């Protein structure tokens, strides 16, 4: 995965920041397991697992905190 896709954490709005947080989480999974067929095969195992879904939400929340801080909490006004 040599392509540079993350050029900035700056976003115009909190909504864009949240969407970036989700992308960060998804890209983290993609970097950890680069084989799409393996990700597809594993997805049913966690799709209905409440603990896995909560863990995913936690990762997104942590990423959102990082993006929000990088945006000075959307310039505080």
C-alpha cells in the first residue's frame, strides 16, 4: 500500500471529520489484512458480534478525537 491517500487531517466540518475517522478505521483494517478475500471471508464472523461492533465504534471514536484535535475542534467558533 504505497499510495499516499492521507495528505491531511484538516477537514472543513465536523461531519467531514467523522467521515475521515471512519476512513482511517477502514484503512487500518485494510493495512492489517491486505487480502480482500480474507476480509470478505472473515466479515460474517464479526458482522453480528456486538463486541466486535462496539470495538469498531471505539476505534472510530478515537480516530475522531484525533481528527477533531488536528482541526482545533473546528477552530472553536
